[in-house]
C-alpha cells in the first residue's frame, strides 16, 4: 500500500521538522532550550503517528500516539521540575 501524495508530503515535512528540532537539541545553549526542543520532537512524532495511522487505516498508530503523548507529558513535567530545582 502506498501513501497518498498529500499524506506523503505531510509526513515528509514532519520528518524534516523533527530533524530541525533535533539540531536544536544538540545546539541548544541552555538546558531549558534543549528541553523545549525535545518536547517539540515528541509533539511532531505524535502528529506523524496520527498521519501514518490515517494513511494506513490502522487504529493502532493512534493508540500508540495517545500513550506516547501521555508519557511525553509526564516526562516533560519531571524534567522541568528537575531543571527548576537546579537553580
């Protein structure tokens, strides 16, 4: 099964944006800056999973995206709390 053209363009754009955010994680000046970039990557991965679930008509991708979003949120809270206590 091949992806429709519009979903292929969208998933390609999301992949490029993930790469740009990964560069920001590597080149970020401060820890909070890198954390925001990592959270952006998590959000883009969730969007990519939903797009792929739509493209392949598989509900499991959406289920995985929901669980990944919950884990990402909790991880962001814990890391933010850790970084706040570092000051």
